[in-house]
């Protein structure tokens, strides 16, 4: 993709970037009401499970919010945004539909100051597209950080860019941008929806505010529509799948 230089008349070519989608949902007050009115069965204590803090409903077996009838308007809205994201990526959407695989609450209570991350870097390996919706978050909402997890294409000079990520005097970088940063932080606001590739590494900073941060996360798979049986790309519709066990008692 061609982009203009801020400094010269040169044409710059941006190659192999990652696209993250962020939008504020117009129906946030309606969705906030729906999520905060869920029955107690959908909530959990973040401090349970082996004495550790487990902020995500995944650790508590609560992964099926998308089956909750009162949340249907939210998931229909999510699907519209997934379509917009895919079209921004240059994909055709007329042959696909999306499957909600998992969806769960993430409840981050105020942290101990010595805990730098509420959630360490991870990805969602089963997912084509992952999402987070910020239901009820403090003004100083902790950032979600995305990590390259690999050497950047522009890392021409090896350690020339950074000697120490935590000390700006030990870096040749004058301005952080997507060409020289291995980590990128997004500070979402209440009502924001983020969409990103499921394989993308990300982490969440500790919640240093005074109140709970409530978000919802989920994983999506893209499948072809039922009638699409003559294409060489894409997963077939789940309606065509045959489910078999793996004979796990053989050995
Ligand atoms: Fe995650």
C-alpha cells in the first residue's frame, strides 16, 4: 500500500502490516444494560480457581454468552462489524458467515501495584477473529497491548533501535510508529469494540484504577455458507461436517 511521507515527496510502500479494528458502538447503553443485567450464573469471582486471579470466564467454564437470548442484539451488531472489518481487509463477505465459538466475561478488579499485567501475552489459537467489547471500564482503563512476537521487517540495525525498551535514553527511536515498535498499546473507551486476528499476541495491563473493569471477549470462526460447495478456499459450512471420535482408548 502506498502512503505519503510526512517529510519528503517520496512515496512509501507499507508492506505486511496487521490491521486492528476499533469502533465505538452506537447502541452501547442498550448493550451495557444487557450485559450488566445477566443472571448471576454468568458471573464469577476473579480470585477463585487455584487461589490465583483468573479474570476470564474461560477459566470458570463460562464461555457461552453468545447462547444467551438477551444478548442476541449485541451479537448481531458484532457480526455487522466483523463484516466491515473483513471488507476493510479486502475480503469478499458474500460467501462467508461467522460462527461464535466462545464468548466470556473478563472481570478485572483493581490490582496489586507489583503485578504488571492482568493477562500475560497470549493468542486465541482456535480463532480466525477475536474480539473484545468494553462494557464498563474506568476512565483510565488499562491498555490492551499487541505484540509483534517476531522480528520486525524494519529492524535493519538489530539493537540500533532499542538497547533497553524501558529506558528512552538507550534507544535510537525518536518517534514510535508501526515501523519500529514491537509492542503497541490501545487505550479503549467504554463502548469500544476491538477486532483482531486470533493468532495476534496480546496482553492486558493491570487495572490500577479504583474500580472493576468489565469487558467481554470472544472467538469467531469464518465458514462458507451452506450452498458454497465449489470453492477451493474457506472452511465448509458446519452443516456439512461429520463428527467422529479419535479412538482415544486404543493405547
Ligand atoms: Fe485474549
